[in-house]
C-alpha cells in the first residue's frame, strides 16, 4: 500500500524534469512489465489455492501480489503527476504527495472492503486465489490484445456498414452467452 504512495512521490518529483518523449520511451517497456505482473498474479493465485487446500493459509503473504499496482496504474500515476503539475502550477513533489494520498486512500479503503467481505460473506483464501488468477488472466489478455488493437488502428480499413438488421444476430448471440451463466 505504501508502495503506491512512494511511487507517486517519485513520479511527482521527476515530473518537473521529465519530458513527454522520455515518458513515452519509459512506457514502451510497459507491456513486458504487464506480462510479468500477470504471470505473478496467476502463480500467486494457484499457490494460494494449493496451500489453502492442503490446510495452510498463505493469503497474508500472497496478498502482496494483488495489492501491488499494475503497469497501467503506474502509467496513470505518472501521467496524473505530470499533467497536474503542468496544469495547476504546483511543484511536482506537492502533486506527487496529493496523488499518492489519493491512491493510498483508495488502496486502504479497498483492502478494508475486501476484509469486510471476507468476514461477512465467509470468503476463504481460495476465493482470493481465484480472484488473483482472474485478474492475472485479464492482464495477460490485455497484454496480448492491446498491441493487436493498436496495429489494427494503423491499418487503413474501410468502415463496415451496419444496419438495423445486424442488431438481431448480435442480440441473439448475447442471449446465448447470458444463458450460459444461469443454471
């Protein structure tokens, strides 16, 4: 939790000295870090579930994997500090402090919310392991799909003409998908 606060302070302190070109070069490494974080989350989720099923609760240690900020959040943190520093004419360290307090408060509040849900709803560390695996798979899919989407935007493709008749097959497909969620 404190990692986010200190990262915001770091980003705020360099926001005054960093150009957007340097930030773009730094953010180019984001997809590799994104994949590493996703694999860490999937591994931590599997490890948490296996240990819980063998009678050991390791969720206090593996919770660190789910509470660390994702690369997209780090990028948002850096961009927030840079843009706020330029638009509000505050020093970068003040902006870093304000953004860090906001992110820190959000992480602490969500942590208490999850703890409340664990005690009230009877959730086990196995549930947290499943959530970690789901988030890890989501991050991994994002790392795979975002570059493909960006490349498709660069292609000169003619827009598809859709009429009212294309709505009904889409609606039928959506109903079939929703039917799979109900017993």
